[in-house]
C-alpha cells in the first residue's frame, strides 16, 4: 500500500545564482574592487570598448571574458597587458555568478581596482543572471537595427549605462540612433545613454567619465 | 537557451526533496514562473518532460503557473500588479496601472519557484 503526500518545496531556482552574485560582490568590496559588467549582442563592440577603456584610463584593470569559446576575446585583451581570465560557457548563453566566482579566483585581486566582466553576446538570457557587479553597461550598435532596444526591454531596464555604438554607420544601414535613445529612455527613464563610435573616437571619454562617476558613488 | 539549466535545477530540487521524504514516485510538480523571468513556459515544460525520463518523476504531471509582475510606484504609492503593454512573455514594458509612470520598482515576477510536489510513499508498516 502507498499513501500520497503533498510536500511543500518553496525553492526559488533563481535564488542560488543571486546568493552567489551577492557573495561575488562582497568579495569585490572586501578587495576594494569596483566591478562593471558589459552585456550586448554579438558584434556590438563590447570587446573593442573594453580595449579602449584599458588603453585610455589609469585603473589597474582585470578582465573576465566570457564567451561560448572565450579564447578569442581573451586573446585580444591579453595583448593590452592586463590580467585576463577567459570563461568558456560552452553551450550556455550567459555567464552566471558561479562561473564568475571561479574566474575571480584566478585573478590577482590585490592588483586590481576595476574588474571588467564581458558577458556572452546575448540580450536575453543575461537578464536572469546577476553576476555581483556594481554597474551593468549595455552596448548596442545601430547596425543591429534601430528596433533592437524596444525588442529587448528587460536588459535595458536593468542597465546602469546604455551605449549606442557605431553611430557613424547609422545612415549607411538606415538606422535612427535617436529612436534607440528614445526607446531606452522610455524603458529606463533615469538611465544614462551615450552615443558612440569607437572607430571615430566619439563617446569614449563620456563612457569613461560615467564609470568614474558610478565608482565614486559606490 | 537557459531553460535547460533552469529545468535541470528544478528536477534536481524535485528529486532531492522526494528522496529526502522517502517517496517512491512523484505524481505532480507545481512550478511558478514570473512573467519577467526570461523563461518560456512551453520550452521549460518540454525540457522538464525530457529530464524526468527514467526518474521517479517520470509520470509526474507538471503544472506551470505564470505569476504576474508586481510593482511599487514612487509617484502615486501604488503597490500591486503592474500593467504590461504586451501579452508577449518576453517584451513587457512595465508601467503603473494608476498613474502610468514608468519609473517603478519591481517587487515580484522575476522568479522561478518549485512550489510543491505530490508524491507517493510506502506505508510506514
């Protein structure tokens, strides 16, 4: 004979990641590190922006480069002579706090005051996975189409800074960069939005200032 | 495609709970998915059905309840269910239903929770 039982579980599957994200943040703060994570689609310009920040600031930077195969981006960043850890997500579409925790363990934390995390190119899945960073920068390029912002509201709602990149190409691809600015403002009324063209040197200074300002206010 | 890792987390939780309670079979699994979680309930259900194969939850009925988004509005003080402009699970613009403010704080609707399971257990004797 069997009996039937109703067992209360009440387990939040998202909580495991959030707890690890909190642990990462505490680890950063205990080591005097300000952490920024970059999200954006494939080819939006995340790696180029990180390279430009390394070359144009005096921070002691460490980088965690996440990708389905991370050696390509990690190799680019390594050339700038900063400590970098590549995190392979393999089949997964996002970094999670657990992977980041492992990556952090391989960095010389005492020598770092700005940790940059580059997420996998994806505007959807990273929404569900906080990493423990102090600032999330979403990079979107006009070449992705000027409806990209309104199609991905939640990633923009969670952004601390939105970079609309490759504005020099807007006309060539028939995209309206100002529409993207308006869409981001509608989704996240208080977010800072910067139009940039890294190739033309537009916007980089403003982005660096925005990071410095957020770092000051933590 | 992180439905798979979420589904695996759900199944691990279900099987662990069932085992810890001395169950021999899982009959029903109740799950709540928030409307702001980037999870498609249909895909999640499909993957759960695959993952339960050859486990004690193989024949379990899986029930996924979608949970609305709740907010608080600093403008008018409203607290409760938000207006979503779009019935599409993935693209809601969230606004206060009272004053249409978009500067709101999200209180709930981002989670994926295993609520409870119905299991069969052998009689004590």
